[in-house]
C-alpha cells in the first residue's frame, strides 16, 4: 500500500467508462500537469483530477422525476459545481468527490490542514488545496435520486456542508479564488429563499396585476433568463435541431429546458424551506451545540426510507402547500394566485413524479403494444420478408442478392457477401418465429442455402467478401473481410441456438451439424495480430498478406467479431 501513488475515489453507484482510469492517469502523469507546491498548497500543475460526471442512462429513466432532472441522461446534476467555467477562466476546476488524486500530496497537504469532525463537504476544500483539474473529455456516470424527497435530503446535506465551510473564508487554508467558490455556493443556495420572499411579498403588497407579474418575473429571473437564453440558442441553432424528436423516452432540448425551469419554480418554496432549515442547523451546530456536524444520509438510504404515500409527500412539503393556499386565497393579484396554486399542488405533483416510468417499474421505460400496433408492425415485417421471398430462389442459387434497383429500370444485383448471407439465414428463422412461414419451409430454405454455402470456394474456412450468386464464382481478386466473416460466424451461432429448439427433428439436427462444421472450419488467427492485440481489416487472398490497417476503436464494425 505504501507504494501507491494515486487513488481513484468513486461512489458505490459510479460507473467507469472504457479506459477512463488509464486516461485519467495519463493526464495526471503529463509533465505539464506536474504539481508544484508553495505555501502549503499546490500552486502550479494539479494533484487532483475531476472527470466529467453524467447521470447513468438507466438511472435517468427510473421515475418521472429522475427523467425531469436528468433529461436524456446526465443533463446537469453537477452543473452547480461549474467545473468548466472555472477551468476555462482560472485554469482550475472544482472537485466533486469522484476523481484521481496524489496520495503523497493529499497526506502532506490536506490531512494536516482540515480539522477532524467538522468537514461535511470536503470535496471543494480538497480540490482547492490540491488544485483540481477538470478533465472534460473523460466521463463517468452515476445514479440520481428517484424523487423530490430524496433529492432534497441530499441537497440538505450539501447545503449544511457548504455553510460549515464558511469558516475557511478566514485564514490561509485556501486561496482567494477558492474562498469565492465557497461563498458562491452559499449564495446560490440562498437564491431560492430570497426569490420566494420577494414573490410572496410582491403578491401581498401590491394590488396591481402588472406590477405583481413583474415582481414575480424579477424574483425568478435567475431561472427565467437562463431558460430564455437556452431556448433562443436552441432555436437559432437550426429548426431541425430544435424540433428534433426521438423514438424513445428522450425529450427535445426545448422541452427539457422549459420543463426543468417550470419544475424549479414550482419547487422553489420547498427549496427555500430546505435551504433555511439546513442553514440554521449548520450555524447552530457550528456556533453552539457542536453536535451532528457530520450527519449524513446517502441518496440510496433516502430512497429506501421514502414512503409511497401522497400524505407523506404533503407532510414533507407542508410549508409549500400552506404558503400556496394563502397566496391563492388572499393575494389580490392573479399572477401571485397562479404561483400560489403551483406551490399548493406541488406535494401532489412531487408524489406522482416519483412513480416509476412504465407499468413494470423496470429501469427502462417499457411500452405495451396494442393489437393494432402489433398488426401494423407485423405488416411491415412481412413486407421486409417479402424481399427474400421474391429474390431468393433457384435463380440466385438460394442466396440473397445484395440489392434490387427499381428506377430507372428494375434490376437485381446478383452478388452477395457473408453478411448478406448470414442475415438472410437468421431472417428465415425470424420469419418462422413470426408466423410468416412454417417449420417445413424454414428447413427447406435453410437446407438449400447451406448446400450452396458449403459448395462455395473458401479461404481457411472463410467465405470471400463477394460472390457472383449466379455462377457462384468469387468476384475480384478474392478478399477476406474480418468484419464480414465475423458477422457470418456469429449469426451462425445465433441460428444454431434457434434450431436447438427443433433438435429432435432430424432435418434440424443435420442443419445444426452444418453450422458447427462451418464455425469450426473458420480460422480467425490469420486475421488477428497478437502483438498489437487487434484485428486487421482483412486479407488479400492472392498475396496471403493481411492488411496493415487495424480495428483499434472499441466502437467499430469489428465489435461483433471481437465478441466471438
């Protein structure tokens, strides 16, 4: 343990992206980032490295609330830390607790400066002393609270921690910029408090509707102005982008922005109560009692403690409901009445927003198709299957043509590749499962196609990249594609598993044997470079030499081959 140079701190729900640790370590070891210590702090370079944090995709779709605050996944749950702004302007970021830090410098600089039993929000202090670097091109993900109550419970802890850090505005534990960060956190937490006070007083102290409206708009300008600017930016970025729709539960950028702003206004009264309570508790414990300074409830524990009852939410948000009722019934101006109505119904809104997305309650939203929907989808699938019905026959030697041309003249491209052949074979199985064909037709089609495949010229068990399916001759000089061969073999594995359901059928059993034979004969060793640990693009059959081009990206067309 004494030889460890760096520690990566993560929460239990944090997920690492591929290669993120190596990339973070690479940033830490870069000569330009070597930390320089002066006056008990890192003043040049960096000793702590903060990656970009996003919300885990599955966590973003657990409930209506998590979807609202996370958007398509990872919208701005850590926005308040303002990593990028500080890094861009001041060349140093904000540490949020998940990152890589130097063990030696942490032990020599941080451990000796921060008092025990006092620090609740330690991240910003550690990042200030060790000088945090925001690494924007390395992303980690974690979960998000599932409902308003657990979200506010976590926020309550954050607020108490930020108020307890006010003691570091004195002394030289952190530098001037870090003191500004601490103060900015506190002022940002207090913004909803002053906004609600201004809006409520404006609703009662004026009888003029226009004046009341302007006061409310002014009170929430910290939400409305950024929302307006964001919407304008989206609109002026181009109509197709602004109005983009998704075939999923993801929402358009405009909807996310407006909905989040509306939610922030509705929850502002409850947030003001949370902030005031946290601030008073923190100050009281710091100045007088000295107890429970490290009181901590994790988001997971908070989620597990919450009750699925609308009355529980009303009790938790009772101040918002009472304030809203008073504004709605007693305020003389309609804008204040409308705001009061939003405050009044917020507990009910918070309750229903905590419900899981989808009737099954799974992480990802599920859709139940009506009989009409199923009929519609199956009709399109049948039309797709019709391509093979029309074009895979004796004339094509029972192999699928690459494509058909309808204009300016109808032509069939009588050539095919391993990928084309493989997807046709698995489509035959799918057509049987969907009820388009019977078992006998499926077996007959597979038998005819496999008879042709077995007769084709091969290279170390690999099909060539292109064949003339009328003459069954190899097109061109002969080339073996890593991707096409990988596609064909992995599809054979899937087809074999499907045929196992009919293994008692003698014809199906023979086809399983053919699949096994083709899989075993296919040797991928010539397509793989063990020294570089990568697949090559392919092999020229004439020279027998592999290409000097390699698939060096994880997200590439060779990924399926790699799994095999």
